[in-house]
């Protein structure tokens, strides 16, 4: 019987990942909730300025992995390295200071302030909880961020005036305002038209060109595979495949996990 390919789960389990294997590294990451294993000794490394797709069916453990990496949940076991340092279990607000941000599917902007002020607030130092003391330089930077994510024409509107795609861009803008080296993007294409998916894809490509590393979760396989450099596929908290978009779409185990064996 032939050996399992190096892109398979066995190869992942047989090697250890260290702090120098990528800008963000998880080594044997595990998260248990009572008797439920949500993340099962998962290991991966993300390279600087890479766009990595984190893929899996509903309930695969994607969000839990995000939460363990970003400090929302402390992992039960395993290690997270960020920029060469062990950051396992560091709280989420401290991970932001280290240079890691994430977007959320649930939007929570301040509805009484325009879009640009929502972004500007995310630029504020910790000791500034209001806009008092923030000068024109901060507003100028917030406006530049709005333009970068495609909100240049609507930055003076309130969030309630934005369509769904605009709210996604605002969530990206607020995450960018924390000046991250790595950004984890949760379901950016949910509910978007094909044109809107393409527009948001161009925004994220631009972020990468400006030096950012992105990890993107989405169920829109077509949109995601057109964006990413590499995919990491999990099911039931374990890795089942890893490779280029072309390799992933041809992988029988991935096809079985998503579509009962039909080609993606």
C-alpha cells in the first residue's frame, strides 16, 4: 500500500512546528469542551504575506481554532507562535497589541457615528476611550483606510446606511485600523453577489500587497479559491488536506467532506 501523501493529515501529525516555521504557527493545538474535542491536535504554519484559506464544513472547528489562536479561548493543549514568540493563551486584547486582528460575522459598529469615526475609534490608543484629544492626523489616517477598503464615497454616512457589502468593508477597515501584521477574516463573502465578491477580493489582495498576511474562512468555495494562495482543510477538528486551490479541488477526501464525493 502506498504511503499517505505529504499533504495528508498523517504528515502533519508526524512533524512538529516551531516558532520559525511561519509568522503564525500552531503546533498540536487542541481545544476540548467537556468531553467534546473541537480542535484535535491541529498543526499549521502561515507564511508572511500569504493568503491562507481555512476551509471546512459547518462544525469542522474553524471558528474554535480562530478563537484559540487569537486568545478568545485558551487552548486545552498545544502551542501558538506569533512572529517567533510563544503567545499561547495570551488574551485577545493583548494579541491585538502584538499585531493580530480579526473580523467578526456579527457587526457591532457605533450607529451614532459616521463610518470614518468608527474606523478612527479603532485607531485610538487604549487610554483613549473617546475621541477627545484625537487630532486631524488620526482622522486623515482613518479616511485613508476607508478609501483602501472601498468606503471612500460613503465614509461620512452612518453604518445603518451601508448595504451588507459595505458593512463587511467597515469590519475590515476597523480591523485594519489596529495596524495588524496578520488578519483573520471570518466569512467575508457571506451574502455577497459575484461582483461584490470580486470587489472584496481586490481589497484583500491590496492588503497583502501592502504587507499584510491574511487567513480567510468562508463557505463560498469558488470565491475563496480564487483569492487564496493555499488552503488548509479541516473536518471534525482535524486536518484532512492542505495544498494549492487546484490540489484541494481535486482531493477526494475534500470532495467527500463537502459534497459527498462530487467534484467541487
